[in-house]
């Protein structure tokens, strides 16, 4: 599935923009971890790339997902289906 973030006005595109916006606010290491995770990279591979333990990747991802959920809730996000799909995993 290809999404054109510049010309598409659909709900999924708007949600993708919001997710991108919130991810861009993360610290660089947290941003790298979540982007690798979204690419279905294993915790072990992420740990090797970032230089931390797989357990630390797990802990950081849990905290990042909580942070993103709280960010969505704080902004009174009405379009939460994409958030729930991505962040609950």
C-alpha cells in the first residue's frame, strides 16, 4: 500500500501524518527504535543496531508506546483507530 502524504486527504493519510508528527518529537534513539520496530525488525536486531540489550529495546518500546498514547489522548485525538492498531501491538 502506497500513501501519498502530500496529495491524499483520506482519514488514513491524516492519521499517518499525525503519527509521523508525534514520532518526530521523540528523542533520536527512541525515534530510531520505534521506526525500526515499525519496519518489523526484531528486538535482537534493533538492539544490535542501536547498541543496547534486547530487554532494553523491549522496555523502551513499552515506554515509547505509552508516551505516544498519552500524546494522542492529550491532544483529544478522535481518530484513534490507527493509534490503537499500531501502539497496542
